[in-house]
C-alpha cells in the first residue's frame, strides 16, 4: 500500500512516500526447538521504531526474519503491500541492515569494501557510486580513514562502517541491531542526528538496550520478552499511563530484601543510599511520588509479563 504525505521540512513542502511494514502472527522456531518468536504482530511506518527487550528476548531474531535471513514457522510480513516472505527480493533491494555482529572483516579498505557492496546493491553508475560512498563516509566520520583496511578499525569505527554500508543505495527501510553499541558519546549523538534526519522518509527499526535512546528518538516502540510482544505504542503514551503510580523512597542497600513484595521498577545508588522506585495504584506508606520515566515503563512491563 503506498501513501503520500505532505510534510514541512526545511523546504516548505516535500512529497515523500509513507512506507508500511506489516507483521502478522509471526512465529520462529530454531532447529533445537526453541520458540524465539511467538505470534508477533506489528505495524511500522516512517520514523524510528524502537525495539526493547532483555538479552535473548528475540530482537535480533525478529530483525533476521524481516531481512529474509531466517524463515519463520508461521505468519506474514508485507512491505508496502508486497508479501516479502514470498518475494524476499522486494524488501532486500529496499533494505539497509546493520547486524549485531558482522563476524569477520575483510582485508580491504573501507572505500573498496563499500564500492563492492554498492555494486551488489545495484548502484551501477560509477560517478553516482563514488559520490554516495564519499558522502556516507563523511556522515559517519570515516572519510579521513577511507583507505585503511576495515579489519584494523576499532570497535566504534567498525560500527560506523556498518552504518555507512546499511545506508548505501538510499534504502526505504533500515534495520539497525544495537547500532550505538561501542560508540563514544559524541559518535552516538552523531548517529542519532543522522537517523532522525533520514527517518522522515524511511522506516528505521532500532534495537537497543538504552531505554533513554528510545525515549528521545522513537515515535513508536515495542517491548518483547521470551519471543512475545508485551506492549507497543508511543513512549509518551506509555509514560503517561504511569503518572500518579510511581513512588520512591531512599533505603540502605542492605534493606532491599524487605521490599520483595513490591518489585522495583527503578533503582539508583547514590553514595550509600539506594533510591528505589515501585509501581502502586495508591501511595504506599513512607514513599514519595515520582515522575515516571520510560525505564519505569520497561521494568513494570517486564515484571507483569
Ligand atoms: N541460530 C540460533 N539457533 C538456535 N537458537 C538461537 C539462534 N539464534 C538465537 N537463538 C536463541 O533465540 C533466542 C532469541 O535470541 P536473539 O538473538 O533473537 O535475542 P536478542 O533479543 O537479540 O538478545 P540480545 O539482546 O542478547 O542481542 C535466544 O534464546 C537465543 O539463544
Ligand atoms: Mg540481539
């Protein structure tokens, strides 16, 4: 399904395509029998969509199914109206993927490797290819080291190289599995700005463990755990639902066991004092009201799953 929207950017009116990824009742079982995805349904449109969940929740598995690297057991995925499980080439030619782990890095320069990947993505015109590669290397702050071999890059540089290759060919959907892992704060901000800028016109699906990044970047999000979708919606709405229901008190860390009846949805150690946060419909004795955060939403959702 193709939508057209008119939006206000720096130029008064720009016409762009609204992309739509539809996931229905998606299940994935690995050969050992583990059900990594259990009946996941999601609708994702332009903008940054945040995927949160603990280790082993199924975030990378979901991303691999969308990209066509894993076949699901059941379910449907369509991108802009085309069934991508039947026609994987349709999404592949419009997709940029930054996997969580690249594995081995070849002994060729960043520029040469991008040249090769650009050819694979069908960017045939030599001048266009060169211009796009240089612009992307500049955007991810690797222009100065474009002739260095990728296997000699630091972890953060490799991550930025991964982002550059994911953006090759102007994809309509970008899937980034923990893109900020290993980036220093300056590079993390740079990547956030880059993703925000491009997400007006494309779908960006971002998995991360940094709840605050989802709060600042994403207009929609989902929390998954043990392969199941626990909740989805906008971070603002989810936070609003907890207003008047989060309470805090400062306790000595050794006393934390005494609160076992109220699972914590936040805790912060300041010196020798532990500030705990709990969820309750009424104000518990000795607790003070606290403004809810997305981290409270995250832990509250996991506690209730
Ligand atoms: N190739 C595989 N074969 C068998 N089991 C797998 C395979 N890949 C992942 N799993 C299992 O599937 C579950 C989901 O893994 P997945 O990598 O999708 O989680 P994740 O949410 O991305 O976790 P993390 O935050 O640690 O990256 C885990 O229990 C994992 O052990
Ligand atoms: Mg993962």
